[in-house]
């Protein structure tokens, strides 16, 4: 007899075509039903969707309900966690995913216990690194719905990661709402036959719930009725996921699969969400980078100087990030009202995060015993050797920068503005002239790991800045030369002397899709955009070299104009490429003013690689995917819900390479790419796409019903992304593909200077600069080079305080599929105890009780390791 475990739940989208606010009101009343049903034994168990954000919101309004929730959680009748929100797995960074589970688990544990099941019933595709992330939280079972390819059609299986991690997985193929039929329809056998395909297991799961669905009070009656009517083939009982997996675990010979699942098989997968609402992608990407590479390590470093951490602020920002990374929120496949809220919340978190940086950098700098005018901080455990562009304020036009030996160092003067610091007067002629200069300069510095450097400013008549020359249409550094000739950009790789003509261009095509999916127009017109009308400006210094192309591209205004091949709209652009001394990354910045509708703008790297596969990073590794999806031609015959176009997600980089050429794009918020061209030699990165509807029916790439709401057009004019937008990133052209190196280049590109100048001329570097701040009371000026990570083979994932702030958690991983022997060392400034931690900051074992250096030893393929470092007082 087959045992069917009926699991009552609700799937609670954090927000979608409705707002978070609308969902919160409904949830407030929904919880009355849930608590009432449990109290009166109308239901034995209830699953609150595996995520704590909705409970967190609920308890902030109704703290008096905490006792009731805790009671049912402790009794193992109400199941909560482990997530904070049900994330998107394809475009979210590893650290965001880990923090999401850590904070979700912590809140759930505070309420009586976390459900140790990785429950993501609705996420649009499943990432290959999820099993190892789950095992890092002692989670050994998982539930999902979307993405299994035709070739891997098992319902229950073991899902493996490259480091040997594994989770017992239930693929709820018929959807998290499948069991609603048990409540609403008497054809019980039909239902159970459908949910028992593709498995030999007699232990079956039947989720009973739906989007924002109210409690089914009659569930017990319906189960009894079904059991009466059914023959001996099935027996249904009320259950929960932990109980279900305890029984599934005993089933023998379940298949093993590894890798990602991103096929539109059981359901739509919406590969177009990687490029939907590029503005939201960008700001949330910036937030996760700033939190990981600046806020958390800086707060940890400040602690070592005696400045108490403010973990509550850090958690608040992370929670905002997680809300924005919930599967619909991250997808941007929402109403305008909802997307406006997602954007606004990000802006608030953006302010909060840079305010923490401003405050800490100032506090640290003014508390230092040595009296330098300028401080530049590096809170990361690796040496930072790069060109830094900063703004200094001086009384005189000319000045020298002196290093800590009192020697003058060179700098590039990129810009200089005159400001007046005298009090304002209504009659401007009465205003006194107290002039000073704000100069944007670039210098090249080496800042040791978890340290700072100081410089002095010497005001003078003569200066040491290099002249910014602008004589030709050419820039260069140690790695590249970029020239502008015949309206195109040519690149010379100075390492191998190869020349790539027209290496970078743009293309614009229609987007007749919606917020879920890109789709070409029925009568499309793809336009290759060149720089024939561009004004060219070149500035070259000792450290910074820029070429700027400014112009406007003619485009069809909308789908009708495109059909008629009319160029009745313009897109103003400014493209800036920057080469910095010693950097192998070509920085690009594209500023646009978009007044055109229903189109997609892509940056094209015209490479010399004929690619069979594309490469991109994943949360803790990288993945190779074919440039043509294996089911591109038979997807309709095998019942796929949309064309599996090879539009691919990236987190930090996309790459194609051959034996001797490697082309990489590093994105600062761009999440969608595709390898195109006759010979698959073009790496196309979506800058943005503009669409006017939440969901549309009958798209070229996605036939049938509209996604979102099937019977109503929801207009989303804000998703047209009209107005001014800036896109930034980097390009690396080299000889070989090296994931650790690409992640290092990403880190160098993303870390903005943490800089403070002790001065009183310009009190507006940030609004709070106006007010006095005391030096830190118990400042310990001895924390230089606290933690120094020496490895060029591993990727630095994070450095933060441990959960209880008693030590430092350093996380590194092996991004490759090979074992790395003798991966490196970690040097410590003082004696410390060192533990191995799991991803949830729990101690696995002790490595050292007192040491100033430890070996990283061998790393398994794909292994993630977190070291807890506790300095001995
Ligand atoms: Zn959902």
C-alpha cells in the first residue's frame, strides 16, 4: 500500500502583483485561522511556507502572538524556517544565501525550533551549490517544484554537490498546490495516480495549499472520505515534511543527481527574469557586495580597535536584501506598485549601509594615534594593491601628497572644483569669499590585509600631479591598448600582442515579452549600434586612462515602429572605458537616457573564441552550460512550457574561452548573458530590457496563457525603464580561464575606497559630517594586519564577526572541481584559537588552541570552509 503524507501549508508570496502591505493584512487574519485550527485540533500540523519574513512582519505588529506560535512550534505542530525569504537561486550571491538561512534559522529557533528542510517550492530554477549550502546548516532534505530536465525525471532522489554534500530531495512535480484537488474534488484516485508517477517509492508526499490560501478546515473530513473511497492501493494521513523525510529515507535505490535544474519542464522557469528590472538587480547586487566586502569586515575590524559592533543595523540591512531577493521580488515580475516598494526599500538599505561605512571610517580615522591627514582602509584579509580614486579638500589649488615616510608621491588630478565655505547671504554679493578646492585624484596604494595607510597633504605652490594628456584617440596600460579608429573600438592585448578589431559594440532588438520573459517581436528588427556619431574624449595620466564616447543611437520608438523599420526615437549614450595602472580589468560604464519602449539593449563582446559552452559563477563555484540548449528544437514535443533559450544567469562573471583565449565580463548588477553569433563568438550581456506588462499571453518564446494573471493585463510602465540609467562592470581578455582570479578581479573592481580626510573645509562629504564625533573611548591602536589570508587558489567569500561577536569568521572556498593541495596559509597578528565552523557559525572541531599562523591544507573540489578565529586576550 502506498502511504500518502498530506501536508497542509500555505505558499505565501512576500509580494507580487499585490504589495507586501496587502499580503501583510491578509496574513494577519490568516494567522488567526492557523492558530485556531491548531488549538482546536482541526489540523494536526501546519507548514508556514518555510520562511520567517512573514512571521517577522507579523510579530512586529502582534508581539502578543509569540507565545502561541512558540507553543505550537515547540510541540512540532507548526513548522517554520529555515529561510528568511524564499530566494531566487540563480542570481543571488553565496553570502546572501548563507545569511538568509542563518538569520531565518535563528529567528525560527528563538520561536521554538527551525524546520530542518530546505523548502523552496516556487523558486525559478535550482542552483547546483544548494546541497552543500544546506549541509552547511545540517539540513539533509529539500523540497522544490520547478526545473527538472526531461532526462532527470525522478520524483524523489539524492541531490549532490561537487564537494560530496547530499540532500534527500522531493521534487513536487505537480506543484505545491497539487493536493488542493483532495479538498475540492472527489476523484481521489486520479489525483493520487498523478502524484505517484516517476518513482518506485511507496512513500508519497501531497502538499495541500496554494498561493496565499486560507486554511482548509475540512481537511480531516476530506482525508477520511478519500480513505473510505480509495481501495487498498493508497492510504492518506496528515503529516509534515520532517516526518515524511524520516520515512522516505528508508526507501532504497533512489537515484542520485547533481547539478542545476533550470528546465521549463514541470512548470515555466522564466529565464527572462535574469534581465527583468535591471535597476532592481543593480541596487540589490550593490547592497550584497557592500555588506559582504565592506560593512561586515569593517565592523569586524572596528571591533578589534575597541569599537562595539552594531549587529542590529547589519541584520536590518540583510533582511531588506532578503526581501528583495524573494523569488518574485528578485525576478522583478511584479506590479509597478510592488516594484516601487522593492526599489524604495533598497534605497533605504543603501543609505543605512553607506552611513555605517561613513561613520566607522571616520571614527577609526579620527581615533588613530598617528596624525595623518588622509586614511584609506582595507578591512579585507587580503592585501589591496590598486589605483584608488578619492576626493580631497584643500585651501590651495596646488598640493602634494606625502606618504608615511614623508616622501611626495605622484597622483593624477582628474577633476578640480572651487567651493566657498563662507556663510550664505540672500544678496549673493554680500557673501564672503572663503574659497577651497575639491580635487578628485587617483593614487596607487598597497594596503596590507585588515589595515590602513595614512598620507599627509602638503599645500604648496608647485605640485606633483601628472599632466592628464589628451592628444590621441588611444589609451593604454600594462595590459591593453584601446584605440578608437573608423568609428570602432580596437583592443590590443599587450601580453600576447593579439589585436581584436571592433571588440566591443552594442545591439538593440525588440522585447515583445513581459516582466517574466524576454521574447522577440513577431516582426523583429535587430540593430547593430556603432559609434559613428560619437564625440571622443581621451584623458591619460600616470594611473588612470579614460576614453569616452558620447552620442545618440537612432532606434524605433516602439514595436509598431520596429515593424515598419522606422527610426523615430533616440537613445543618448555615454560609454566610458577606463584602464588603470596595474589592473587587468577594463572598466566600462554606460550612461543612457532611455525614451524607447519594448526593447532590449545588449553589450556585445566580439571575441575570437568559437564557443561550445559558456561559463559563469554560481554561489560557491562555477558552471559550464551549452551555448545551445539541448531541447531548443524539440521543446514543444516534450511538453516544455517555454523555449529553453540559452539565456544564462551570472552572479559576478560570464566567460567564454578556448585553449589560448579567455574573454570575461564582470558584472556589477548585470545578471543575464547569452553566447550568440554565427560561430558563437559573441558574448552578449543584457544592459536592460523594457516591457510594459506583468504578463502577456502567446509569446513567441512562451506560448499559451499569460504568466502572473491569466485573465487580466497588468500594465507596468515602470518596467519600461524610461529615463537615465548607468551600467557598470569590467572586461578581461587574457589567455586562460581561472575562476579564483576572476573572483579576485571582481573584488578589486567592486571595492570602492574606504577613505577619510581629517579636514574642516568641506563639511558636506556626508550630511552627518557637520556634527562632532568623539574619538573611540577604548581605542586600541594595535590591530594592524590582524588576519592575513595568503592564497591565490581559493576565493575569499567573507570576513565577519562570529554570531556571538566573540571572534572572526573567515570563509573561503575552492571554486574548481579539482582538489587544491596546500591551498595557502592564514597569518594572525596575535595568538588565537582557531575552530572549523559550519555555515551557521557552529563549531565542527577545534584546529588550534593557540597559534599565530595556520595552514589551509587541502581543499576538496568545491569545498567551502569557515574558520572561527578567536584572539587570546
Ligand atoms: Zn511564489
